[in-house]
């Protein structure tokens, strides 16, 4: 039922379009002239100078009033808006890096102190875990070219990764066992007190 109705509608639409396409277009008489151009079309469309008509058209009293209310523009001196503060922490970090680099360039490698790569620092902290006395810690620090006081200050905030002996439970028996990381400090013994003989 629906298919037949849409076929009839399609035939009717296509036959109307074909009939409209066959109608001849109206043609002008051979002696007729094209319509004359309007006055606006005959005037020049662009000018190299401003005429009074152009100036009057460009005036906008509302815009001029708003500009007057804003007042004169205050242009900041170049760079004043972007000058960093002198107490900027990042500037201090960059200045310290530059100072360390200059010292490293001027000093032979054998005399550079307290400057280690990340890998060497991790190795120092690994070795530090095995030290038993403060004297061993101090000796280790000197071997790596570091002051013992600086190593102790760093050790309060940095350490190399260590794995605890406690295994975490896994969901599946085939999973890789997981373990916790832990902070390990060297097991220092108390320094031996000199014995006084009685």
C-alpha cells in the first residue's frame, strides 16, 4: 500500500520538473537596450582622499564620548610589566646552578667536591646502608668527594630504593609477587666509650 503511493508521487514530481524545463525562456526584443546603470553605480567606489561625506559618515558621537571617558592611554615603560621580582625562588635556583657550573668548569675534576650525578648519588646511598659506624659514614662520604655533613643533610630527604621483605598478597597465583619499598638508614652502633681503669 505504501510502496505504490510513493511511486506515484515520484512520477508526478519528475513529470512536473520535465515540463518546467521544456518551457522557453522569455527573450528580449532584438532592439531593446539593457537598463541604464543607477547613479550609485556611476560614482567612483574608492577614493584616495577623504571627502566631507566620508568624514561625516565616520563620526560616531557615542564612540567619541566613550573614548573621552576612558582618557589618555598610559603605556608602561618597556619591560616594566614583565620584570621578575628579585626574591623569586626560581631565579635563586638558576643562579645557584650557574654558579656550580662555573665552579665545575674552572676546577679540575679531581678537586670538585659536593657535586655528584644522580646515579653516583644513588650508589653512595646504597653503600651508606652498609655502614656500621659514624666513622665509616664519614670515610664513605670522603671517598665520593662529599662533605659528611652535606651527605647527612641529604640523607634526611633522599634515599635509594630498598625493598622490604614483606610480600603483598596477589589476586592470582600467576601474578608477579609485589613488595613494599621502604626507607633504610644505616644501622649505626653507638660509639664505644673509652674505659677508665679503676
